[in-house]
C-alpha cells in the first residue's frame, strides 16, 4: 500500500493512484459501452481484467466509502453499547480460513467493542480450524491492543471442543462439564470471569460468528431458544439470507458479510474515534467490493445493450 | 446373490433407521451407523489413494502427455504423508500432535495449502462477474425480474445504494435501496428457497423409499432396475 | 466419739449433674457443632445463632422424562422465597439423589434462580428419590424428599405421532401410485427440460468426438444427492456405451469411485461392450474441496469435454466448475438439492435440475412405471403442503387481524401438526 511517505507536494501518490484507477476503469467501461453499441460481445478475459483492476486498485490506493449502519446491524451495536460494564459476552469463532476474510473483521470489531466497554469476554469455537484463527485474533486484538486486560479476569479462551451441537447441548446447562479448563489448562473454577457463570443461562449476550455447520442456526436452536439469552450473529454474505427468519425474535441483529462488518466498524469508530487507527478491514474491503459491484453492474448494462441491439438487427434483417 | 445381499442390507438398515426415529430404545443406532460408515470410508481411502498413485506412476512410466505434473502430484502426496506420519520437524517428537506449531506438516499447511485454498476461492470473484455479464439479460419476463432484483441487491450491498436513496423520508424507508435489498432477500427470495426446500424434502423421501424398497438399483450397477 | 475427715461423698443428684456437664453435654454439642466438619457435604457448620437459614424450595416434583429409553428424570421446583428477594440469602442450590434408598449423593450444584434440572445419569430398574437444598452462605436447607421413582422406557415416541402419520401418508401415497402404475395406468409427468436434453447432449459429444465429463458432487455415498447422481449416471452410461463416447468421472471420495466404476461397468456390459470399459474412466482426485476443483478445472481445460454433467451436492465450487465448463464451450446440465448453489448453476449452465428434479431424474429417464409412480406419490405431499400453506396464510391473516379465536385455534392446530419436538 503506497502512502504519503512518497508523496509529492500538495498531492499524495495514493491520491494520484486513486484517480488513475478510476479513470482507467471508467474509461475502459466507456470504451466497451461504445463497442457494445455495435453489438460486439465482450471477451470474458476483459471482464476478468476489469475485476482485477477494480479489486486491486482500492487495495493499493485505499478507496474507502462512508457507511451507515442499517437497523439490523445497529441493534447488535446498541446491545453491546448499552450493556453495563462487566457484562458476560460469549464470542463463538465458528469459521475456517476460507470464510475468514469475510467474518474475521467483524470478529475483531466485536472483540474491540466488548473490551472497550469493559465487558468480560468468553472466546470459544466449535470448529477445529477456528482455533488457530481465534488464537490469531487474541494475539492481535486482545493482547496486542489491550495489554492491561487479564486472562481469566477480563477475557478467557476456552478453545475448541469437538462434538458440534452436542457441545451446545451441554454448555446450555453446565459449562464446566464440557470445558473443565480453559485452553491453557487453567481450571475455570480458579478464574474470576467464571465466578458467577455456571451455564449459558448466566451470560448476558452471545455472538455467534461463522457461516457453516455447526454455526448460527445451531446456536439459536440449542442455546438461544432454550435459555432466552440475547443472541446476535455475524455470518458470510451467502449464508445471511437463511438467517433472516430468525430476526428479530431469536436473533436481535445480524451482520452479513463484508458490508455488515463495515457497517459495524463505521458505528464503532463513530463512538470510539481512537479505534480508527487500529484498522478497519471491513471498511477497507468495502472499497474493492463496491468498485467490483459497480463494474459488474456496468457489465450487466453493457451486456443488455449489446443483446438488445443485436436482437434489433436480427429483426431488421 | 451379488445384487441380493446389498439390497437386503439396504432394506434392513433403511427400515431400522426409520424406526429408530420413533422408537426411543433405538435412538442411538443412528449415531452407531454413522460411525460404521466413517470406518468404512476410512478403509476406502486406501483404495482412492492407491488409485491416485497408480495413475500418476503409470503416467510417469509411459511419459504420457503432461507427465511432469504427475511428479508434482506424487511429490506433494509423499511429502505430506511422510511429514504427517513421521512427524518431521515436530518439536514434540513422534508422539506429539502432527499439527503442533513448527511441525513441517503445519508449516506446509499454513504457507502452501491455505494460500492455495484462498486463491481458488478468490476465483469466484472473477467468475461471478463473467457469469453475471452472460446471464443477466432481459430475454423474457422472468429474466427481467431476475435482472432488476440482481441490480437492487448489488447496489444495496454498496454505500452508493444508501447515498442514492438517502433523501427518501423515514416513513418510506422501505424504498431505500439497502432496505429493498433486505426485503428482496427476506420475502420473495426466502419464499422461493422454502418452496424449493419443501420440494427437496419430498424428493428425498421418494428417492429414499425407492432405494430402500429396492425399486431403484442403478447405483449398484443393476441395469435391470 | 472422734470425728471423720472433712471431705464428704457427693450426693446422687450432684453426681448426675457432674456426669451430664462433663460427659453428655460435650457429646451433644460436638455432634451438632464439630468445628471443621460438615453435616451435609460442603456446608461449613457454624453455631446455630450465626447460621443464615434460607427458606427451602417447595413443590419439588420428580417425573420420568417421557418417550425415552429410561435415561432421564426431570426435576422441577419453586425456588426458595429467599431467592426471589433482592439481596436474597440464597447463593445456589444442590441437588441430592438417593438410589434405592441408599445414602444421599450430591449430583449437581446450580446457580440461584434455578428451578429445574434433568438427571441424565439414571438407569432403568433402580428407584430414585431426590431433594434439593437451598444454600445460604453458611447453611443448607433441604427440601422435602420426593417419592421414589423409576425411569421408564417407552417403546413409541408419541410426541412424534404427527410425523409418523405424515410419513405413513406420504409413504403410502408413493407405494399406492407405484402399484397403480404397475397395473398399467398412465401417469402424467411434466417435461423437465434438463432431462429432455440429455440425449442431445450425449449425441453432441459423440459427433464432436469430444468426451463427456460427469461430476457427482463432492459428498460421499451417505448423501442422497450423490446416490441420485449415481442413479442418473447408470442411465446415461448406457447411452454413452451405445454411442461409444468417452466419459471421464473425476470423484472426490473413494467410495464414490468404487460405486461409479460398478455403475459404468454394468452399463457397458448391458450394452454388450464390456471390452470398451476401463477403470481409468473413474478416478479419485482428493477429498479436499478446492484441490478437487483445481484438478477438475484442469481436466476441463485440457480435455475440452463437449458435455458436462454437474449432478450432486456442491458448495462454493459450483460456480468455478460451471464457468470453466462454459469457457471450454461445453453444454452443461447441472442439478443439486442445495438451494444456495442453484442460482450459480442457473446463471452459468444451460440446463439446471432444481432440487427435487434431481431426485426425479432417474425415474424420469427410465420411464419405468414403478419409478414414475413414485413421482406421483411426491405430488401428494406437495398438495398437502400447498393446502396447509394456503389455510395457514388465511387463518393467520384473518385470525390475527380480526382477533377471531376459533380461527386462531386452527392456526395453533396446524402449527402443532407440522412441528416436531
């Protein structure tokens, strides 16, 4: 990523890069539009090239957009924000590396928000591949940005437990039966965070992050519905439609994909401006996503123009 | 006999699994049968792995077209197998878990396999664009509706969607593009998905009955079915 | 008379008083207030005057959990009055169990506010009774003990009776129509475009001299979609054998490889061309999702098949496979029962079998009366579903809008009929 270290007076190199990228994309699309008026189809490699530029340019020359949290995301934010300090929040990292680019930003945002509010955060995962991602998140966000927070007091990592929904079936009545110790072998009984937590009933909020199975659906079926603990979710964009039926009763809010992460981050930096410098990957990824969407929409329009013109020519002939 | 025995096994296990859903003392059978299947699948892995080795060794021996790639395949197979079985580079030694930090298997997984996996997944971005360009043409009424819905969803997933319709008053907020996108996903899309799922459920029942009763036997290689 | 020494022997009452003071009283006190021990496990014993005694729980009921194999007893109670007050004395509860009138054993400790517990460590043939103690900071107050109860095994889960009836209706409909079709009655089944195009697609490959690629999804033989794909394979392999077209079938699971080989081999034998069959037609690639996709994409680009069948369970790789197939100019017939992947197939493939059409394909392609009858049986299920949805919409709309109780009762009844516990 090029930054102002190489800037020339008055204009940063990154600004030049942004302008050139937008000109290239815009100009290229215009040229293709003119070709389509002659009913010429676009080679798929041209489409790939434009997508590559649309995704790469905002990464190299950061292009970010303002986001405003929609109600479905704001409800999650408001719940975390309005809960009194010291509330027990469980974050479930139920995803693998393939899904991580979409949901890791929201996982980090949730962690930061909870720790800023002084909530006690319990981390766990039902996915074997989620354990490494959970560890990474703890190193980067919790230990890296909040060194004053104590393991076992302000947060705890329960790690991964095999068994899928069977794990949920047990922790709904007794955490210690499934997790007698945390991931480092420290007994839960000797941690203050678990002083008054026996089961999921004693939690104030559960946030399930992921998109596969076991995932949010299982959390809702085995925990949320049974113990009446407020529950929120953050999932990959392709999974979100399947969870809308649970909103707003079983899920108080839902973050879908990079957009959901970006909306949450925008709300977070609005209330806690100092968090902006720690990175907002969701907002940053909206740049490529937005440009890529615009390029796809442009190609759809161009494709339809080309189609209608060629159909008209066929009719004339 | 070669066909009768599998059919009898299919019928018996199928009926037991159906009954076990309704008869509490048999409830644990479903998990037991799943475990049996897992064991069989693991043994079958030797067949698959052996087949893979045989094909590529053959290709190498006969110097068939693109035999160089077979070296890569075989090399990767043997290295990963050795790294996992022999715990090469594992700080904990041969008794430790193969995925311990610092072990060769874990290093290859983190620095070779995961980036490759992410790369393949990233191809979707390109293919979504080319598929959209080709497929979203207003050829007829249904295709036009699909096109409009796709547009609304695409726009709704970007900040421009909100920017374009931010001027709409709160009482008509359902007409704001992001809210329209949520409505499309929540109502017509969900209704369609549920209808398809009902059909799938009924199709599974019909297919399963045909399999259990032995009416459908093609998967056994029985052409008379 | 001379006098005796001044010490005199104590009287009987005094003796008794001394005995009581020095022997019996300490025993009585020690039995109740032995420092460092507890009378019920876990609670420190303090002098009576310092004990904070919480009110006991009430209405403790132990009931056998219905419709199980005698594995669970459900306990419920009304929490202690002292639990429900602000700054109440209760800090938790302990549940005790007596097995066949033995010694009480503590089986669990619960947080304040608890009013239920499921004991899943019981065995049939034994009698259990329970009591629950309300815990204060330094005392326990046990409740009244429940009457002994034996967990019972039920042979039928009556809670699933509605599911059983529905299954019998649907299964019965399928079997009825199979019999009807077997007796010669003609059954109408609508045209499915994707299946009508199978012959044409195979013919195209034969004319162009290019192979056919068959991809049966990425799940194993325990998934019904994979089985559906293999049954279709059996039908089209026969045509392929007759036309002498090449077929490639890269698979992601070893068991599918074995089953696929059997299927194709039988088809070639039935076509009278066993020598044309080769095991290399079906090859195992890898279980890993994207590794398999990469390999299949490579096969598509190198072999340039004229026809690609994508039938079975697919996940994120569906669009990658479909687009690559499209790029090599193949005609593509796809089918899956995963709703999330259907839009990708519909956008990228020439023909798509949506959900149930995949399961109907084998019956449709065979044209056999027995198989076609099963499709009609499915339609009975769809008719029931449509009727229920329609009635449900009407009753919910009318019942909730006009608050009509008997209509709301219909809605409740419908919900109970179609829900599983």
